[in-house]
C-alpha cells in the first residue's frame, strides 16, 4: 500500500511540475507578445505621424529634398566633405631621425 501511494505521489508530482513549466513558458511568451505589441503600436504611431507630414506640401518637399537632393530653381546644392588631415613633412622639428623617416612615408 505504501509503494502504491509513493508511486501515485511521484506521478502527481511529475504532472504538477510539468504544468508549472508550461505555465512559466506561457507567461514568458505572453510578456514577449506584449512587448512586440507595444513595438507595433509605437511603429504605427510613427508611421501615422509620417503620413500626416506627407499629406502637406511642405512635408512632401522636405522628403523629396532629403531623399533625392532636389533643389528649387535658383538654389544651389553644397556638399560638404570632411578632409582627412595630411601629414606635414615640414613639421618634424623635435622628432628623432626614425620619426622623421616614418613621417615621410605617412606613418606616425
């Protein structure tokens, strides 16, 4: 009788533990789904904002200028490019002979 009771307790314990694992997985999945839903709502709000902006002629013009670099008649487009600093060979005062040689080849 004791053996049968222990077997029943072990089986019920295993089933209870399995139900606990399933409930925990379901809770994690729900939290992930809620986070994904919040992202979708935020993305939808952003897209609604963009649609409202594109509904105006100013918004359309701004988008065209940004995407395609379009300029109005009489406007000029200026492209700014950062220059990389070049090694100045004349600025080798105070350097040792090895550093002077390295500066000639552009290595610091």
